[in-house]
C-alpha cells in the first residue's frame, strides 16, 4: 500500500514519528528515533525465473528538538538497504521547523505529488494510472516543502530548486478536505527541466527545456470494513526545442476490505491512455493500457507482515523518458495480456 494522504499536513501527525521506530533518546530537549524496514519480495513474471530481491528497504534517523515553547527543529536522514550492494545509498536528508504555523522541510526529500501519491492499494503492481514525476523526478535533491492544517483545508506545497539548470524546477500545490464523509485531495504540479543541445540520429536539436503540467484529484471513503477510492490524473509534456507533445490520462477504482483487525484483501482497476503528437513528422500515436491487481495482506503485529499479490496488464504505454543531456525519447512499450505474481514480507523497526 504505497502512499496514503492520512492527513500529512497535520503537525500533530507529522511529529508523532514512526509507530515502529526505536526511541534512541528522549529528554526535555527533544527526541531521536531510529526506524527502518526490510522489504523482501519474490516475483514471477512471464518467461522469467523467480526473482528474490529487497527493493525499497531502508533505514533512517528522525530527530526533533524544541527551540522555544512554540517552535521545534527537526531532521531526517535515510539510507537505502540492498543486500546485493556493497554500500548504503542516501535516500533522504532534510531539516526543518514546525509549530503553530505548520511544518517546513528543506533538503533532499519527496516532492508533494509523489509523497501523497493517490489511490493505490497495491504493494507491487499498481500505480500505473498516476502519470506524475516524469520530468520532476518525484524526489528532489534540493527542495522546500510546506505543510499546514487549517480549519478549512489541509495544504501541502513543494518547490524544487533548478540549480542553474542541473535539476528540474518544480512547483506543486495540493489541498485536502473532508467533504460529506469523503477524503478529497486535489493537486497540481509544474516541472521544467533545461537540457543541452543533442542529436537524434542525424537531427540536431537545440538547447531548450521540457515542461510537464500534471494535475490530479482523488477521493476515498470507508463504509464499515470496505474502503473505496477513485482517482483521475493527467499529464501534458512539451518541449520548446522539439515539437513533440505527450498527453497522458489515468483513471482508477481501488477497493480494500478488512477481514479482521490484522487481515485485509484489496484490489484495483487502472486504465490509462496517451497521445503522442510528433509535429515534424506529422505523426500522431494513440493507445491505452489496462492494469488490474488483487492481493491480501496479514499484519501479525506492527513489526511484521506478509502479503501476496497478482497483477494483470494489457495494452501500450508511452514509454516516455527525459535526460537533460541526452534529450527526449518516446518508445511505446506493449504488453499482451501479461500476468505476474508476487509474495513479500516486511519487517519494521
């Protein structure tokens, strides 16, 4: 279950820390906690052998100290864990301040759109409808993020610094509010990435930039043990140096049902479509993609869980990629009624 809003803009929630974390220090001045998770996954894809890996495992440290009666200073440092690698890799590193004004975070962190994500109950095979982060990169090396809860609406905004063109400049604003029992979130993201001049075969492309305008809205509500979520997402990518536009839209319906306090079954239907308009070649390509997943998870306690999931996909995706030095590439990728299976375990600390 990738990312949920869960009132991230509410300072009381933000400062509560990780429920599984180990408190390394606690005193009048503040606290320090160590947290992490090991994600072991066993996956089977068509025409491939079983693959066992630990994608997404990580460990980190949270620190929170009081500056005044109304202002706290906070910091997070997180590293990836990979049993096939010889070294740990930095994932997050930011500091900030919190108080009645909300919370500000500065440094290497998830941007708002990727952190809030949207409606996706899956552990592995979902999220195909969420067409964000292509230009922004979803996580930014140097970003400023602001979150606050008001009586009217929850606000979460990010700004990614362009750093003289070496990174994408990103503006994001998301709002969340309870409406008639539904948790409703809407947001917009604009990312611009400069690139140098490059060549595609014999065609010279001048220096310029790529722009991605992404927006989305989703709603979730629980009816007893059943939780229902719907989402729409859209992205338009343009280049001022290469006359190729990429438009993508995604839709989803996701369900989860609690069998008990510890066991849940879930599923989702995702549909996305794209249009590539290559004006110099007078070529327009359109296609669509369908993705479904079903699964179950059993949480033995707050420290350990097991899950199993099956995914089915059919259709064509745009296969968009952007490298500021190598340029713009669109290579549609087709999948023909492909089924995949995975089981996994997560251990938290």
